[in-house]
């Protein structure tokens, strides 16, 4: 199965192993089965949810092996894996030994596209992916195009490419995991928003993580969009093998140079997709059109605008799309003002880079942080935020790492260390933060850590914070 084959793979009778049930595995197994492949699904877990999904697939005639995700089924010609499965799993080592290719769900979707399929405008980065893709979809819709936010969010990529009614263009969010398993993906245009250490336990090193992010630029035909204020993203563009005529397009929060988008006097301007890049600039929108207008969110808007402009979208649609966009819950979400203190939920800040952006947007701050560190260190984050901190309330499994960084770099900042992981811990954290805060301060939930030590996901963590704040507000009323 060569890397450029798309919809002409003959699936009839092909032995395909799908690794992992869940959001990507079940639709992948169904799609392959419908095309005549002989599908076996292997899954590490054997819980109630897995058994229900297995029963659903077995009713179609698909073989499912629960509790055995390590063994390579006999006769396997291809593995299609859930994106989160690590490359060093025994299943993949066995596949490499047997010369069996491994695709992710994104690769499968790319290969199953029909003739005249919608181009992909693809976005990755350590932080801001979801917001940028949703901004991009909003802009494309404002331009009258049939589109969807797909990939790591929204509509399933498989569902989108197999939809009976064709899309004009897709706004695609891609994680580093998905890019790792998508060797033949070739986007119309791609963007890397930023790069900071994350998921190093999965990728093995920062170099491995960056290389997988950089795959988004491979084969781009029109534009490789990079962050002019993050040199690592520009390096990835330089290393990419792109189609002839593809351009490097930078975005910056400062005044843009030629082939860049940037900000001048509160106006988002384009010096990339204009007739005379040396002397002309096209106004696109005002900073006030972006919600919220925090610095990192303006950067997201510029990246979305760059991809839309690469696709030929007119300036008015950029403005209208940004005005129509509303951020998801738990992303710098204003919860309430209580006794003169503002409470902000940025539970989505699951790593230090995201938390850094949140902490840069407010002052003074009582910071609620902690959870699973995923191998991260916190010295740089604390050093940058120290002058903004009124206090800190720490919770979760790896809170000691943050506490030690605060002791080293912000010893004057009062710290409350919550040694509890019960369901009432977030309520206690909010109450401790309220005691530290003064009128005019912001209590900011920006954990800089993953949530799974205490919560099902970051959404549940954010909901617990919002509930605790509302409870506080009711008592203060």
C-alpha cells in the first residue's frame, strides 16, 4: 500500500487489525468492514464500556479481542491504531518485525477520501489548536463555504470524508499523536502555532515531539503558517518538503513584515496575501473582534486568518467569522465576580505552556494549580509569573513540583498546599483562594497539569471549579 494511494485501495479480504476501541476505533472498524476488510479489533481494556462496544461490532461480524492489545493477530496486513497508543507498545514492535504498516485514524481518513475530496487546512501546536480550528471554521462559514471543525475535535474525520454531501474545505485539528501515525497526509496548508515540551513521555524526547508536529507541513501546496515569535516553528517549515510554490507565512503580535500577518494599532493586518507585500497591508479585523482579546488568543486568530487567506477567503469574512466565534467552555472562561474578585476557569491549561499564556493575561493573580505533571518542570513558568502572583493554592498528585518551584523562584508568595483528592477538594481550593484574594484580583484556575489524578477530564475539573465559585457567590449574595 504505497503512501500516495487514496481511495483506490482494494480492501476486499484484507486482514486489518484495529488497535483500540473508543472514539476512533469503532468508526474505523465499521468503515473497513463495510469495504470488505476482515477486521479484528484488539483492546487493552475489558471494562463495561469496552464490552458494550465489542458487542456492537461483533453483531456486524467483526472479531474483537478484549484485554489483549499486545499480540499481533495472525495474517495482519495493516494496523489502524487509536492515536494515543504509544509507538513502543509490543503490538507495534511485532508489526515492525513483520513489516506490517501502522496507520492512525487520520491516515485512514486521508486514504479513504473520494475523488475531488475537500482540501484540508490543518492546525497543530502545543496549545491553541482547538480554538484556532474553531475560529478557522467560523471564518470559512462566514465566507459561505461548507466546512466543519474536525480531527481532534468536533465531527469525526472519517465521518467528514465519507459524508454523502461533499464539504468545500475542512478545518482539521491534529495532535502530535495523530501526526505520528499519518505518514502520507498532505494538507493544502498547515500551521504550527507554538512548540513547548509536552507529551515527552509518549514521544521520547523534545526532538521527537517537534518532528511529529512538523509532519503537518509535509507536502503543503499553498502555505506553511508559522509563529514568527517562536523560532522552533519556523525551523520546522525550513525542514519540510513542500510542493513547489508553497510559501512560508508568519504571524506575529507585532507589526508584520512582508509575507506575515500581524497587529498594527489594534488592527489585524495581512502583508502576505496582497498584491504588493513590500508596500501594501490589508486590514482584516480589529482586536476587539476577538473573544477574549488575550494575547495568545489574538495569535490564534492570526493563524486562523492566515490559513483562511491561503484558501482565498476575503477580508470581510475573516472579520465576520472572528466576530461570530465564541470560545469553548474551560478556556479562559469568566465564571463570576465575587466580592470584587474575578474568577476565571482555564482548566484546559493542561501544560505549562498553556498556563503561561493564562498567567500573562491577568494581574494580580491567586493561582489554583496542580494535577498530573506528565514529566513537566515548572521553574520557567513560575519565574515568568512570580511578579503577578498574590498567592497560590496547589492540589493534585504532582503539586509538590509546583510548590518547590515557587519556593525557589517566588518565596514571598503565600502557598496553600491541599493534601486531598476527594470530590470536595476543588471547593476547598476555591475557598482558600478567596481568602488570599483582594478586590481587583483574579482567581485563576490554570492547572498546568493534566486532570486525570482527580477528575475524568479537564471539563469535569472546570465544572467543579465553576460550581464551587457559584456556591461562594450564593453565600456572598
